[in-house]
């Protein structure tokens, strides 16, 4: 065991009390006393080459550990306190010396797989905003700019924050260019100094974030590590807290909460157990120790399990979705038919399932067929709602046995087309969330909760056995009743399927998953 002593001071040499002191990339840490002094014991290793210090309001600082030296003096520089609007952003993907990917290639590769990297150019988002698909053809589905052609809206405050920061009510996502098209990019996130949980939900994204862009000649990057020794880095505990995520994941339109992920989490057992958003969505990727930055720029080898993944797993990750939801079915026989009991449980999400955009919905589709593959008659049980799609196309399941899980909005009042006011509100059911609306129903499944339903089917003939029962959970990014807008992002995603077989009235059902 080795020991070092030292003192942490400011630029004027005054001692800094309660500063964090850590042997870099290890768990050996302490705090300074009232005189700024510290004593630290540690087991020497290849990683313990420096001692780092940090205090709120200062950049990180540190000194290299040398065998011939046991006393250290670490001076901390104060952070810039004022944001400088208009300062140019640094590209994540660029090829210049300052581009984020030059020093952080592994993090860039993770971020490229995230929804953050495409938030400004997501084709489904842009189609919902502009009313045209990627080919330029009208979608026929609801869209913000068709409803409000004279307004930019606040969509960019979350989807295109680099564009919206200095003009939040005038930024149009479809007019983003250059670095703004990188969506929620590295430098934007790492310049967040504070985040406010707006209980009204009326200040989304940049309206609830405090950003610090330093004056020319200085820079600052905030992050979740208190031992990064660099000229521009400062630790901020906020980066491991759900509050950091709240501004873009809690929003209202016309005083109706449309996005409610943070609220849902705060009421869940996850919040009570201090399981933050980052613990699931930025969970460290399996693998050996790695560097956050290249060695030439001071990156040290760290335990991979202690680092956050910038892939930000979410709805684009099918396996991540499947791990959050479970489906169980039980089939019993009665005289002349079968009863199917289905339970859908939110087993892994720290918020409702589905969550996020109110367009997202989950369908439980239950079907029972006889030996000739003829659907059995439903005697009792729920049927899928109209928004599941009425028609003869594949996936038009309205009226079939099953249940729908979604936050359903309805127009607050009827809005006729008013061309003189530049408004044309075509009727859609459910209503789009950017219009004046009310929550008609919310059947989503809360964290840890289970939805149970029962279906009784009758066979048309005694000789129609065996019976096959198939239950599926289908995830959709938009409502089928809005047309085929969901096809822009690949259409239906089957998350879970169960299959039960009943050979005869006296047999025990068999199951295939």
C-alpha cells in the first residue's frame, strides 16, 4: 500500500475544503479537510499514475504520481459562469483537430448507433413535422406544419437543440443544416451545467437547460467522471441523474402532458431504489477495460463496467424492448371451446410501456384457430380498438380479439378548417398531441405492473379439434388509423409470441414460445 499527501488550492493559493481527491481510474478516493489537505492510501497499479481533484465550480485538476514524490499541490481553476450565445459548435463527426471523434473514437461509434445522433433527421419525426415523407410526397397523416403552417413550434428544442438554443420559438427542424443536423450531439450535452424539472411541462428541452459556452480562448466540458485531468473538463454529478434527462422527456402541449417519461419514472419503484435513467439506457456495454479517450490525449485504461455507453439504448433496439415486456398465456378447455388468459407485464422499464411520443402503441393480438385454420368465434373478451387499423390490409386488426396499450388523446373541441387563419385541422382519431386536446384514456402499463385479460372462444363443430392459440405483442411507432406513417420506420415489430395447442377437449394444452 502506498500513501501520498497533498493540498488542493485555488489559483490564488487559498485552500479548497471538501474537494474530491482520487487516484485516477481507481476507487481510492478521499476529500480534503478545512485546510485543503488530503492523505490518500492506495494499491499501486498501471492505472494509478495520477492523483486528481475536483470541487464544484472548478475545472478538474491533478498531478502525475512519481515514485520519488509523496507530497502534491493541486491547483484548481474556476469555471466560466456565463454562456456566450452564438459561439460556433464543434462537430462530433468532423475531421478537424477539435472534432469529438478524433479523441473519442469509441464513444463516437456508440453515439452513432443512438437515437440522439439522428434526432434532427429522423424520417418519421420529420414526416410528422412537415407532412411529407422522405420522397417529398404528402403522407396524409397528421403533421405539425400542416396544422400550424405559420408557426415553428418547439419540436427543435429537443430534436435540434443546437439550432434551437438561441432561438427556441423560431427554429424549424426541417431547416437544420451543418452541425445542427447531428441532433443531440456531443458538445451540446457536455455543455449542460444545470437542468430544471419543469412541473408544467411547458418548457421542453433547451428551455429548461442551462448551457455554458465559454468565451473565445476558453472551453468547458462537463461529465460524469471526477478524475479527468484535462484543460477543459469538469465533473458534474447531474450527468448520472434522471434530472439531466427530464427537460426532453417531460413536455406538455396546450397544458396537456404529452411526454411524461420523467413523471412515470419518478412515481415508480425505480426512482425509490435510485435506479436512474442512465442506469438502463446508458448501461455499460459488456467488454474489457477501455479508454474514454485515446492515450495520446490523456485517456487512461478504466474498468469498462464503470463507464456509460453512449449508444443510449431505446426503441430502436428490439432486444432492449423485448427485455422490458413479458407475455404469458394460459389456455383452459370448457364444453365447446377454450378460454385464454393473457397477462402482459412491464418487467424491465422504469416508466410506462410504451412511453415517449404518444404515437407509440402496443397491441396484444390473440387468435384461436381450429384444425382447418378457421378463426374461432369470440364469445367474450376485449377487441382491439379502431386505432389498431380497420380494413383488409395485413396488420389491420381493429375488432379482433386483444387489447391496445397507448395514451389516447381526443380533440378538445372540433376544429373546422380555417384557411383564412392558415389552419386546416383534418380529423384524426386519436388526435395528434400538438393540438389542443385532452387525454381520453391511458391504458399503458406502469413500471412493474401487469395487465390481465381473458378471452372465451367457441368451436363451430365438435370435430374441429385440435385448437391452436397464438398471442402476440406488437409494437408500433404510430397509429395504424393514421395511415401507413409507421412504415417509414419499418412498420410493426413483434416483441413476444406464445403458441398453445389443445389436441382435444380432454388434453392438457401444450406450448411453443
